C-alpha cells in the first residue's frame, strides 16, 4: 500500500472508530459487535506501525474510548485506569511473553477472566465507601457513587481496612437479570438493550438511582489501584487480600510459563456456556509489582498485561421452519426455528429473520443449513446459508395475516409487510400497552400484566373498553385488592381530561410520533377537524411530508377508527384542545436548545411555551441555534454555545421575554 492510500484509509478508520467509541462508551448503543470493532482497531494499529508518520497523538490507538458525560460531576483518577492491549491468537500471546522475558526472565503470570461490563473505581476511607466513578477516558470519569451504592455485593463498609483503599472493578449484569429486564422492556414497548454490557453501562449511568437499583447490577473487583497502610508485593497477594476483605472477586490462577497460561485461557473460554455473566476474553498479567515497574506502560496500555479476546462463535444449524409474528403496528416479522445448538453459552433454537427482503437477499429456504452467531450480542442472528437443502424452495411471505386472515400490504420502498386490519387480535395487546403509556393516555397502574389479565378475562377488546371497566371487574382479577382497583379506575377517569394530542399519539397511527401529534393538534382544534381533513391539509403543515399526511388520511377514513372515536366521545373523553401555535409569535423562526436544570420549571414546560410562541427546539447546538436556555449543570452544550457566540438565556431572562 502506498502512502497516499494508507493516509486515506487511516483517516477513514479514525473517523469510524471515534464514531463507534462514542456510541459504545458514551451512549451505550453500539452499532457493531466487539469483534468487528477490534478488527478495525487492529487494522489501524498495523497501518500506523507500517507508516509511523501517519500516527497522531489523538489516534484511537492511543486513547481509552470514553469521556466523562454531562449528567454527573467529573472525577480525576489519581491512578490512571488504563486499557489493555488485545491479542487474538496464541502466537501473539507467545510474542507478548517473549517481550516480557527480555526484561523479566523469571516471570510469573496471573490469568483471570475478562469481564464484559463497565469499569469503575471505588474509594474507601477507613473502611467506608466514600466515592465511586466510571473509567471515562482513563484520566477523568463520572461520579456514580449513589448508583454504585445500590449494588448489593459491593461492600459499603469493610472490617480491618487500611487507611485508604481504591479498588478497580467491573460492573456487570447477569444473564438472568438481563433477560428479566429485556422482557419488561419488550412488554412496555421500550427500546431494549442489545446485550448485558450495554444494559449494565446504561443502568449505572442513570440520574435516578432508584432505576439503577431496580436493574439488579453486580460487580467483580480485580485490582487495587492505590492503598495506604498495607504493603503488598504481587497481584496474587492483592487478589487474596481483596477476597479476605469481603470484595467479590472472580477465579484466578498463577503460572510460570506461557504454555500453561494459554491452556488456562482456553479453559476459561470453554466455561463461557456455564457462567451467568458475560466474558469476552481472558487477561494475563505479570504477578510481581516490582517487575511491572520495570516493564512500564505505553501511552495507552501497560506492557505487563495482555488481553486475549475470544473469537465470535459461529455454528451451523438446520432451519426447520419459519413462523410469522404480528406486532402492534401490524408488521409481520418472520422468525426462524432451528435445530437447537449451543452458542456462546446458551442453547439457541430461534432467531428473527427481520423481513421479506432479508430472506430474499440471503436466499434462505426452509430446510437449509444456515450459519448463526452471537458475536457479543445476546440475540442470535443468521449470517448466511451454508448449504441449500435438496429441492429447496424459496420461502413465500403470506398474502394474508396469520392472526386474522386479513390481506397484508407493503409500501413501495419499504421492506415491512403489514396486516391491513387495525382490529387484528395479535395487535391488540401491544396497541393497548402503547395506548396507556406515559406519553400517551398516561393511565398509571395499567401495566402489561394487568392488560393481559383483562384481555384473558374478555373484558377489553379495544381502547374504548378501558373506559367501561368497573372497580368490581378489576378487583375480581387475580390478586387485585379493592383499593388498587379503585386507584386504577381513578387513573382511568383522570385520563379523560387529557389534551387531544395525547389521544392522537395513543391511537398508534403509523408514522405519527409524539412530536407530530402535538403539531397536528396545534393546527386542528378538535378531533372532528382532524377526522375531516384530507392529506393535502396535513401536508400543508410545516414539516409534514406526503407519507405522514397519507397515513393520517387513511387512518381517519377507516370505519373502525370512526367507530372508536365515537365511542370515546360517548364515554366522556374531553380531548381538550392544545393551545394553538401563535402565528408571528415572539419566537417565530427561532431555534432553542435547552440544557441543565431550570430553577422553577421543567424543560418540557419551557419547550411548550417556546413552541406556542412560534419557536422550535433542538437537542444539539449549532450555528443555526438562536438561543440556549441554560440551567444549573448545563455542561458541554453551554460551552459550545459560548464558543459559537450564541445568546445564553437564564430562566428569568426567558420568562421576561415572554412577559414582554
């Protein structure tokens, strides 16, 4: 590869890795698997070795990926929380051993599992837990003390403790807790975490520690960062000492040669299917602290440790059949059933095949042998067809809904196939969960479990039936006390006084989210106005395209929709009009960004006032931003706005503008 080609490729890799670092460390929403990320980083390392002039001090190969976020106060680590260099083959581990032995001929290694969670620091003064923080960029992290306090296995007081102790550990979520969490998220139609690592990281970085407590996090402690009052000479001594103090530590063993260390690494890899927590590799560390001092560190990695990353597990299995599931919006999703196969620690027998296009692109036929993997994810995926079965026939998507028998349709340019019947029984449960959700009709206490009981008791067949329920009917359900039944009826009655936009959103109209529902109700005062409008009327609204406009016209033209609205009106829903958006309001054409905590009002309340005065709100600061409304703990958005010379408003100044 010539220098120019290498330069272009390095620039592309740096940009891509920084993007994935941000998603993984700062947003807990990775787009690619750990293995795919590791391969990109390895390619960048190799190019920088071959072309040293292309390596920047700010390269991803020199940095720990995360940053201290805005939600928490920052903590500067007295002892840097370094990352580890990765190996992907036994030969690379042997090379590591050879480099170490050039400085430390009689080395001993400690081998332990590499956990797939979120790295944290925990500080103790005279045995009392006083502060906990995330790794962040290795130098500065986030103060998450309150959230770490919710982890039951982390000692809050330790007996016979040294004067000061800082330990490093990995917060994780067990597979059992992860499965419980994703089940709840699916029932509530919330976005689910992709794997336990993201779930652990997202849970630990919650502003509300009660949410963290509900996620049942756990922790392993694997290192002493600093300590006063006790002297130790080796990593093995430190792990034994941590165990004696009551810290949760994993299993570990000591070896005096690389061959036995590699055998232990392979043994740990074979344990993955037996553990209730995720590991993505094993770590080999020089035992002696004195030897570690001699070996030192690079800008990013210690030279005395190496992580071995296990390859993603891929296995062949036979596709037995494809079944179709129907979702809340009527989307038909194909799900493959396979001959059971052990994959990354669990037995896999089902996986989504996404949509019609996915099946056609892969050429998947029932009876085929397919390759599936987890690649760091809990949910298995089909990679490819390994072998077609004899006389295989391509799978034909159904032309009618398997639940209700109604015709199905798909829009041009969309892969999704949908049932055309809005009263389809398969859609009812998910539709009702959405209808009663917080941003919709906000019926407190009407969770998925209660809805399921009501459906099974044949008490509700549509949203209108919610408003026909009696306290006696609810209390007759299994384990429902009279008081809780009365509270639920009260919550149902309270929802009748909601603004119209909540109902429009609750109806679950395709392509219409919460913001669109609010805009519709700023332009149409009553439900009758909305129902009588045509696509061109909706398309005339600023920001509405033909797809959204057509969805609205089609939905409100349905006889089933007209019947539902008529029933809801008869049952007493007030559908209170939204305050209309002022034409020529004082914020007409202005864009606001809200950041920090305002003294007397919620940001949602401020946003509503801005929109009523003709303005818009945005989540990010740019040159197009007119004002930044800033409260306490405003963070980087405020800094960026100041750098761009954008006008910063306090709540007092904002209210003064409104009053004038």
